C-alpha cells in the first residue's frame, strides 16, 4: 500500500542514535514525566547539526493527561486551551551545560495539531521536518506518533500546493511551504535560512515529497480558488501570531521561571535585552503585562 511507504519512511527516520546529550536529557524527561508519559520527540536546528553544542535543544513531551503533572485547575484549563506548555531546563551532560526547551502537550492535542483540520501550522509545519523519537511507552504509541507526523507532512504539502496552479519542483514546493509556515512565527526565518534547510537535506525532502505526492489527489485549482487559499494563509499568519503571543503571556504564569523564559524569548525575537528584578520575578503576571505594553508586543502580529 502507498500509505505504508510514507509511514515506513518516517518510522525509519525517527529511529536511530542521537547525540549523548539528547539521550541524557531524554532520560531526565522520562523520569520527570513518567506518570503520564507516552512519547518524547527531539526536533529542531540541533538535529540538523553535526553537534548539539551551543544550541537550545528542542523537545516535545507527549502525555496522556496533564493531571497530575499540572494540579492547578486554572492552569490546566489554560494549558488545554493554548497548548503546548513550554519549559526551560539546564542539565550538566558530559561535563557541559545543555539547555533544553521542552514543550508539553497531550496526545489528543498533538494528533489534532498535526491533522489537516487544524488551521494553525504550528504543529503540522514543525513536524513536516525531520524528528527523532527518543522515547515511546508502547508500539501502539509509536504507531500513533508516526501516523501523526505523516499527517503533518501531507497537510503541509497539500496546503502549499493549493496556493498555486503552476508546475513546480518538489524542492520549490518545500521552500514555498516553509516560507508560508515560518511567516506565521513571531520571528520568521530568512529566505536564505529556509533555502539552506532544504539544501542541506535535499534528498530527504525529495523522497518525502515524492511519497506524499503519490498519495495525494491533486486537483487543478482555478484563479478564484487559489486566491481563496492564499487569503487563508493571510488569516493563518495573523491568527497563529496572536496564539503565540498568548502562549508567551501564559508562560509567565503557568510555570516556575516563566517570566525569565518570556524575557529570553522576547529578547531572541525582538533583539531587546530585558532586565528582570526580583520583584518582577515575584509577580510574573504584572511583569508580563508591563513587558507587553512597554515593547508593544501586539505589533508583532503585523
């Protein structure tokens, strides 16, 4: 079956050894979230590098339930409303400090976010690129993760194809899709950076593209339909940026050290160093609101 080809490819791609630092952090996360843990996924720029040194390492921790990890009902409510919750950890591995950004999400939210019914590309855009499955609690869980990642890739390419009626190469299709999805972020990647992502792993993107295109039923869209699809991407960009701002504000309240994470994230996105006092750290919500208005964060939506 054609569908099994893509799933087999993704299954193999997510396997294999990773850096020792990644293994150590994965062990740490396995212990920390063991009550509800279903899977851990490593992804991001460090995965594409020859060494993780100097990178902020990106992980997704997938749980069957947020309780009892998050016991406060109000925080749990907002965590379900605006997934994922993002945490920052520092661990000493191989005599060096490794820094990890860990997104925590339920399996239900993960499956929804990688499906074609999800309007925002936050998950299906992210998981269209290579990942490593560093932990899973059962073969059934692994199968669900692989299928979800496969759905993410198909969603990514299908929504990109709908924006044009021109014949284009698979490489150009990926580049256009990445430009569209990264434009939805608060800090979009440059075109040069996007081109390098594809160039450095062109064989993988070609293989995956061919597998997906062999499964999709490609319809020829007229000018009105294409215009409609491109208009969706305009709304998708503003909607996703708004969600990301709300997630940043949520981060200031939902976990210890959240205001520090918010300051680090905004400094990374806006290039402005934010000095936090002890008083700021004691009152994260007030501090987050002050930062929001001081830097006019709402302008990031534009």
